[in-house]
């Protein structure tokens, strides 16, 4: 699977095992279909390295973390960023979602 122009920082499966999201230092996330290994969408909007991403349990959204100090919530069907969360003072490196996807925990260099 080729498509990113920078280092791959993380990959995550959706809950049904049909898709993977990858994050990169090229400031993008990519959505991959697993039976054909094709890139379905590229998510643009972060202003620095994207370090982590997770699917919500429903598969409707992807949550991403970035060195631009933000967490973004992306709608899978449209590829649009629905919300940007601010609050960290440094690189957001990792994300966790609780089992029902209602809460996000994030880890940062701050």
C-alpha cells in the first residue's frame, strides 16, 4: 500500500476489520480498504505530523492526534473535519477511546 510521502506513524483497524487508517509525517491520514488495499480517502487539515488515529466503534468517525497540538474528529463518509479539539501545549502523541467511543484520552509531550 503506497500513498504517503512521509514516515508512517501509526495504523489502526476499524471495528469490523474492513478498513485501516494510517497516519504520517506528511500531515495526512489515509483510509485504506483491506480487500483491495486501495486508498479510499486522504484526510487533510493537520498543520504538522499526524501521530495517531483511532476509529470510533460505529466506524462513522476517525479521531486523530498531531504535533500541531490538536485532536481532530473526521467524518469518514465525507472526509471533513467536524471538530478540532485544543488544549494541549505540545505534541499530541497518542489517543485512546473508551469502549463505546464517548470519551477520548490523549497523551502529549506537555
